[in-house]
C-alpha cells in the first residue's frame, strides 16, 4: 500500500440541479463555475492530485479542458452517486475507497465545491495551514449568519410563531454568534472521516473565510451577486 501524505483534492460536480440548471458549468464572467475551483486548487500547490468527480459527460469534458497537468484527474462516477439524496460525504467515501483499491491511501483530503467560485488559492493555503499546524481532524470554512437563526419564525396553523420560542427573541448582541459552513473549503483526515461517517468529527477547527468570498451559487440571483463581487475583486 502506498501512503500519500499530501492531500487529495475532491471537486464533486454532479449534473443535476433544480434551481439553476447545469449549475456546475454555468458561466460566470466568461468561464464555467467549475474552472474557478480547478484553478484555485492548482494554484494553491498543496494537493497531490485534484480529482473532478461527476456522472455527467458534459461536465467531465469541461473539466478535461482545464486538466493541463498530470495532477488533475477527471473521473466518472456511478450514476447512483448523483441522485438527489446523495451527499458530498458519499462521493468522498467512494473516491477514498477507489484509490485504496488501487493501492493508494490518502491520509487526508480536501473538498472544494464548484458552487463557491470566489474562494481563492490563498484561502485554501490558509485553511491548510490551520489543518497542518493544529491538533485538528477537520478544518472547514465558516461565515456568520447574516441574521441570528435563533430568532427564526415559522407559520403554524396560519399564524406566525417564534420557531425556537420567545426566550430567543432578544437583541442580537445578547445571542450567541452562530456560523454556517459555506461550502468553500474542507480539509479532513481520512481515518477520522471514515470513522465518523462524515466531516463532523470531534476536533473541527474553523477557517473564517472573508464574507466577500463566500457566495454559494444556487440560483440566478446568486450568480449575479457573484459577478458583481468578482468585478470588484478585479
């Protein structure tokens, strides 16, 4: 068995999408979304291999256009791993086992989603530095919620009610600051990931990614916002 300590990069890009058709290869500032993840992964210079995984032939062909060095692998995955109920963790487990069956064990891996195109190579490097320099099983990029989720309301029997109860309907500064994983970057130790059947291991450290690079594209409006932010960066 060949043990590789430099991380594997996984870019999962399935073909199906509901709110934004062909989302992973939709065009942002003249390039498909997929390009931005491949480009930032290559420029970070920290990965042993960069693996684009999809069941969709058009997405795979798009990835091959940018596979200009032998670090980039474009792998077709089984169609059943692209159903609506399949999560990113299932794709990661499949790929770790794929390489293991070929006699290659990656001790760690990173995940960068095509739907977070504004994350750059600097963000990947900083997150990896945290991952390597601390006692962490996992590092994930997080951003604060724009409005405290504790103050959520819902409509029950036609009437608006506080979802978590009146005890949380306080001023924002009195509530705990909560965050969400934005999908831009995850690093994880392979053994911990497999043991816990996912990324939520016992020792997860945060990478506080700047808000201007946290767009998660899921709708045409998200795409327009990303175009605006990208124009400001340039």
